[in-house]
């Protein structure tokens, strides 16, 4: 008799209750729906089974059981992802890492800390702030997003312009491989950069269970500048001029009029009235350097049309300026019943033209788009607004969202800067990469996960290798035929 997927999951649940305990193995349909999506609610799927391990050994037991049963599994952190990267499988197991939230050790002389994957991003900074250190990557969701999720997506944030993304701040990982083995990856390991390959792999290469992060010394001085412009074109020119002058601020963020409207409705951030765009420029470092850079930034903003400039030096004033930007994604819920958060990248010099074209697309399709983005590195976060109660509105919003990604590619950019590909943007991968490029990427995945069970269906539009469902290609893969790669 053939075992159906439901029977397999029932047997798997019974097996996992031993190592995890009854209360941490969830099979109730109502409770399972808690985990049906991540921060991108446009994609939903109720997991077949949910488990909440507390140790690496328990994670290993879950993954090993899945591997032996041929059941797909997906790791989930805090669920704040915005690409459907933690979208569960209806026929699989969702491994929720939120119970693993201990800071295991802090080593200030060597500027490092070891944490479990469920530790929130901001909690690392709070643990070392009094000693004059912090953890540099700062996604807007840093109060709730987890370090494990940051590793999976190679998360960024406002200050990554100067300090780099998650990959630049991870020194070592303990991971559970897709067959259940506990392994160590270290930046100092000789040979292939397996640590770099794992970070940003969106859970397709295994599950991180212990993370060694780099701690950064707090700067001597931090100055935050808020500049109000008549529109985004003037703000975009100011961004290019600031970077072109040789200054690398800690952050340069921009919000357009619609995003400002949402933020005012949500948190009353009190940005300058009449602003078509605001630019937030944060400078940090030695006092003399910051003072010199501030004079240049102020001059450039004035020359490019800024009609009001505010300056904050103390933490309370800086927090007031950042309040609107940090709340921007959630704030649009005040002006729209539903929205799609997109994530694309363009060269800084292309910002004015790309933003103008986004405005045209918005008008042509009757879909409002609020723009909030990391202007310093050209990382756009257009918020495509729609009413999900209106027939066809979601489809139109999805269409506009896709056209914005096409626009990024046309200007030499990328379909993602920090949110990942997940399920939301997998279909756009062939627009950026050739078939051989995609197959080469999948060969890396096959080296880790020959059974294709670790977060399947993400990143790649058409799985073709290591036993996954075949796509368009027929016959032997060219890299396998040439002897350059092995197909499992």
C-alpha cells in the first residue's frame, strides 16, 4: 500500500514528539495557520507540520527524520521576511527557531558574540551597548527580526551603505546540514568559502543553529541630517552629489510624499510640511571628520534645492528623525488596505529616471506606489498599494510590482538588494541570469542538498538538478557532460 503525504506527516509527528515533547510538535489545523506566511502576506500556505526545537540536537533530529522520510522542510525565524522565503510546504515540516534565543557568549576583546538563531537583531546591540559596542546590520524590523533569518537572507538595513550587509559581520556558523549532520563553518577555514555560500542561501543549504557575529565599536560622534526637497528628483541628485564628493555616510535614506503621508498618519513624525521627498543622511566617526562632512552635505543639499534642513546630535533627536523612516512599511497600512513590498536595486545615478518611470507606471495602471528606499546604494523599496476587496486590484498591483523589477534590470540593477528571492521573485531570475548561470547555482545547492528537501521551491524558477522535477532542459547537463560538475 502506498503511503500518502498525510500518513507520512502523522508518523513523523509521532516520531518527533519523543525528542521535542508533545507541546512543541503542532498538528492542530487552527494552530498551523499561525505560520501560513511570512511578512509578505500575499503568499500563503498552511504547513503540514510545525515543530519548535530548542537545541541544535533537536534541530538535527528533525532534519534527519525528514531526510529519512523524504519530507521537505523549511526553517523559519521571526517571520518578518518579505519575499516568501519562509513560506511553508503543505506537505512538509516547518522548523520554527524562535525558542532558540540565547546569547551564549560575548567576547569584547575579540569583538565577537555567539548567539542562537532566534536572538533578535537589536538584542545583540542592547547586550553590548553599555560597553561601547553594537551590531551594525540594522533592518527596519531589527526589534523583532532574528539573526538566523538575517543569515538566511543576508539582510541589510539603513547603515549597510557604510558597514556592509550581514555577510560582512558573520565570523562562523554552526549549521545542521540537509541530512541532519551538525557542521561548523568558519571564515578562517581554508578552501572554498562555504560560510559565504551559506549566508544568503535562503535556507536552501541547511539550518543555522549557532552564529558568531562581529561586534563594531560605537563611533565617537553621530550626526543625523533631515533635508526636505520639493520632489524625489532633487533628492536623488543630492544623493549622487554626496557620494560623488567622496563622502560615505553611515546611511542615506529617502521617502517620497506618499510614504511621508503614511508615516505622519501612523507615528506623527512631523517632517517638514510640503515636502515632496525627505532625505535622511547620517554621518558618524571622529568628531572632526563628521563636522567637515556635515558642512559638505548641508551645502550640497542646499544647492540641489533643499528648502529645510534639520540636524540632530543627541539620541532622542536622532530617534525622532528616524521614527518616520523606521515605521514606513507598516505605516502604509494607514492609507491602504493591502500592499506589496518590493525590493530592487539600481545604480545611484539612475535614481531620478527610475523614480520618474515608477510614477508613470503608477498613473498608467491606477495603482499608487509609495517609495521608501536606501538611496545611498540605490536599493528601492516601492510599496505597491491596492484594495484587496476590489476585484482584480491584487493582480494589477502584482503586475506593476513586476514592471518595477523589470525597470531595475533594464537599468543594470538587481531584483533584490536585501529581501531575498524566495517564492515572490523566483520567476524573475531568468531575466537576470542565463540557464547555465542558474544551473551552476543549483549545482552548489546539490552539493549540500542532493535530495532537494531543504526549503524547496524557493529562489530557482525551474529546478533541474539532483533529482528535482526536470524543467525545460533535456539530456545531460552541459557542465556534467564536460566533467566540470557532478549530478547526484
